[in-house]
C-alpha cells in the first residue's frame, strides 16, 4: 500500500530534492494524479439515503456534501424500486412544472443548486430516496503514525495500543502490522482499514484481523489512496514525469516516468476499465429487460 509518507519520501528521492517546498509540490502533484485516475475509473462510488425519505408536496432534497456527480436515483415505493430519469437542463425541468402535479412515482429528477429535484412532486411521506454518486476526494495530507506498539488477536476487529495517542480522525485510514522474527510481535503484513477509533489506545477494523496473535508489535497507520493497491505507483510516476518535464527539465527521466505511467495506466484500464468504455462492460444505454415480462410456459400445439 502507498501512504502519504511513502509518496513524499519517494518523490523527494526520485527528484533528488528533499526541500520542504519540493515535498509539498510532490504531494500536490500526486493528489492531482489520484483525482484524475479515480474520476476515470469509478473507484469513488458511494450511496446516500436521504433522511426521512420523501415528503408530501416537497420536490427538493439536499445532496450529500461530498457529491461530485450523481450516477442515478431510486425511490422505494412499497415493494417497487423506482428509477426516475435525469433531466438535462433547467429549461426542460421548468417545462414539466407548468401545472402542479403530485405522484409517488417520480418520472424525472434534476440536479440544481446542490439539491435533487423530483418530478412529479412526491405525494406521500417516507418513501426511501437513494442517491448513488461519485464523491469528491479529500487530498492525502496526514503523515504516517507509528508511535507506540499494538496488540492484535486473530479473528478480532479490535486493535489495542500501548503508548499511542490515536484520534477519531484516523477512521478510514489503514493499519499495517509487519512480519517480524518474533512470533509474539509479528503481524501478517496486510493492511486493514480502520472503521472507528474508540479511544487513544483502541480502534476497530472493518474486517477481522487474520494474522497471528501479537503483543508489543510495531505498526503503521497511514492515509492510502482509493486506487487499487497494484496501481498506487501511478500517481508517483505522473508526479515525477511532470517534475522532470517542466520544473527541472531532464528529457531522459521525463521519458522514463512517462513510460512507466503509460504502461501502468494501460494495465489498469485492461483490468478495471471505465464503466462506459471498459473491457467487458455492458453499454450504458443497453436496455434493461425485466424477465417477468417473458412467457415461460408455452403449450405445444
């Protein structure tokens, strides 16, 4: 896994410039590359449930704070999961609202001023509105945290610290307990995402710890990009390419990092692809057919 600290350390090494200004520049270039890659390859999809659902006579519902792009919207009416169609322009949406109309099955939605607008306006309270969206990313900024030691138990989601000062801001970061020569302090060298931090010496993982029991073990808590682990070097290569192509010009090094980036990008595209043009992805406009509409018991003549 790549962390904020590993990105800055390698960038300053690869550029032979360990100044504070260059460290800041390198992290900015890395974050720019991460945002681009995530935007192309859909790694930042999230789901948001509108609190309390529909409100009788209310057309507008606030979007989550970190929305970058709405993918689709569904409304649960009884046992029916209904999906309205997006309206492209304000002009189209206003044309629909010439005459006031309420119905529990919205035909269209429109995104305006950080709000979701439904048409027709819902006629009932409490129908569940689900918004699937791509979220904006927060830049990597926090250095790795390694103070103290940890204890971990196989099959448990709880990690206990000794001499640690963990904070709630560490939720959603990742923790690694490395392999060591000692059975009592050795982890499994895998990275686990932190679900929550309950105190300065206790945190909870999203998944159970799979390594051997460990006490007094060294560890690292780090911010990790949302990119797949095998492709987390790509932002570093992109940052080094930009540096050697524009800041401290070196054609050979620029060509090297450009080649490494392009090669990795091609593999990333082949493995994950874009949801609109990737390998093996159903076309976006391909019709969805309800199998219940097909007759499956045909009598012979």
